[in-house]
């Protein structure tokens, strides 16, 4: 009704009237494959209750965040989106050892998977835990000169997006007014990330629905080893297979120079024991993003399990929980099969075909 009245009033100006009548009849083309949809429920086994978050994602924020996550205009030269490195088909990680950002520049670390980030047990973000919330995290890469390269953050970002008229109605729907700020951009992206939940894997169906046919006997053996003899669950704990803590398993240690290629958690805490320690990553959908570890130095899951079987890579800061495991080759295979059974569903997505203009 209000919209109709507005149209009648401004209808006196012919050119605007044309825009108005088309706005009233047909939604803009970029809405076609990004409608407002209900916030999803966590799939079996993910154990995430989005409604219990301090700021639960709303359908309007998730829709806005979906555009923004895939929108390359977030970078200085419109060439890089969040999804350039966090690719949906790789469980929002990437199939390379390290990331490539603006101008083809290589980063030093691999982009971690973003699935199940809404898990309440995850207080730390980044491999070294330097961000305390997803919101802190989201603006970091936009200003980072090797990632998205936006100068003068957060002002330049807010200004750039304020010139895209097509975005305004969606900020209004998500936040109550047209105003476009970097903080709102971050919040919308976070809302989208939080809905990327993975569960209902073969392993979940076996564990939680007692479906004995869901997995093979080899997977069941791998499960026993993971939670028993191989003691993986000391760090890969809980429904999301991470304690969200930092451990040194030796990756990046060079025995010749006696140095790490990346000091990891030490960079943040300056605490000696944290040298070469990295955040335990989730193992859900781990099959989707080889090569593995923060530097992508392990090509296959078998290589990862064999490294643990040898007792990690020896160095003065090795975590006390890492020791030789004495696994037979068939036990190593069984653990690999178990990891493969953690391929889930619920998070998959593709880039929207069009963006607000
Ligand atoms: C050029 C590649 C690149 C781009 C673009 C990028 N990221 Fe990342 N992202 C990374 C890398 C690499 C890391 C790990 C960095 C580290 O640990 O120091 C990371 C880490 C993260 C993390 C932490 C995950 C965890 O488990 O701790 C989140 C969340 C994240 N990125 C979200 C985003 C969002 C949102 C955007 C877009 C605004 C974005 N990223 C853009 C490469 C990228
Ligand atoms: C002491 C804690 C700890 C234990 C025990 C542990 N892990 Fe890990 N795991 C980590 C950390 C930390 C990383 C990341 C290391 C890095 O990138 O430098 C990791 C990385 C991985 C990765 C690579 C994931 C990715 O996204 O790149 C896999 C797979 C994995 N672990 C499986 C296992 C298995 C299987 C076991 C048991 C045999 C196990 N872990 C035992 C802490 C642990």
C-alpha cells in the first residue's frame, strides 16, 4: 500500500515512474537465485543451535551475507571474494597448499574450512587463534594487502558499498536502515558462515541413528582406533572434532636450521611453549580439501595418519600428547576410512548468479 502511494506521488516524474512500476511488479533479477529462506536447522550430528547464539542469524542477514561472501567488489580491484579462497566445493577451504590473493600474491597459510564455525566450543579463529570472534575475523582479510587489499579500512569499504544502490534494501531488511557500514557487512557475512553446517555423514547415521549399514566394518574399526589406541580424540574432540586449542605436531619444523617456517600460536602469545603450535582443525569433510595442515605439506590423509603413527615430527616443542602409535598398515587404512566417513551435507552452496547493482 505504502509502496503504491509512493509510486503515485513520484509518478509525476516520468522516468522514475518507470523504475517504480517495474519495482512493484518484478523483483530485481539478482533476487532470482537468492531468495529469503528460513535459517536451516543443524543436520544430524552437528549439534549446533543457531538460536542460542548472542546474535542469531536471521533469514534477511543470511541472504545479504550470501551475496557479500561471493562478491568480488569486497576487494580493492574487484578480483577476489571470500569464496575465492574459501570455496564451497572444498568445504569452504581450498585445494591448494596456501592461498592466492589479490594480484596473484601467495599467502603463507592455507585457508581453513569454514563449516560448523557456529559451534559454541570454538572461541578462537585463524590457525594461530589471533581473532576472538568471527566478526573480528571477517574484516581482517578485506584489509589484508595480500588477500583483498582494501586500503583505509573500514571507511573505504563502507563508502564503496554505499555507492551500490541495489544493496540498500537488503541492509534495510537485515539491519533496519539503509546505512551500509563495515560492521554490518561483517555481521551479514558471519550470519551466512554460521549457516554452513555439516552433518548427516555416514558416520553420523551409524552413531546417532544406529544404522549398521551406513558404514563398513573398516570404518567401525577406524572409529575404535580414533577414539582408542590412536588417541586422536585427545585433540580432535567433540562433535566438530576439535578442542579449538593449539598443539605442536611438528609441521613446518626444519631439523637443519632448527626453526619453524611459521611460529604459529607463538606469534600471538610470545610464549615459548607455543612455538610451532596451530589450532586443531575440524575433521568434518576433511576429504574435500587436500593438501593438509596449515601449510598444506601433507598430500593425503594416509600421509597425515602415518605422520602421527611415527610420533609426529620430532622438535623441542612437540605436544606431549604426540607419541608413536604402533599402528599396523591396515589400522592406518582403517583410520583413513573413518576420516572419509565424515563427509557430510547441509553446507553445500554455489555462488549466486547475480549481485545487487
Ligand atoms: C586470499 C585468500 C583469502 C580470502 C580472500 C579470504 N580468506 Fe579467510 N582465510 C584465509 C587464510 C589463509 C586463513 C588462515 C589465516 C591464518 O590462520 O593466519 C583464513 C582464515 C579465515 C577464518 C578463520 C577460520 C578458522 O577456522 O579459524 C575465517 C572465519 C575466514 N578466513 C573468513 C573469511 C571471510 C569472511 C572472507 C571474506 C571477507 C575471507 N575469509 C577471505 C584466506 C582467505
Ligand atoms: C596433540 C593434538 C592432536 C592429536 C593427538 C591429533 N591431532 Fe590431528 N591435528 C592437530 C593439529 C594441531 C593439527 C593442525 C596442525 C598444523 O596444521 O600444523 C592437526 C591436523 C590434522 C589433520 C589435517 C586436517 C586439515 O584440515 O588439514 C588430520 C586429517 C588429522 N589431524 C587427523 C588426526 C588423526 C587421525 C589423529 C590420530 C591418529 C590425530 N589427528 C591426532 C592436533 C592433533
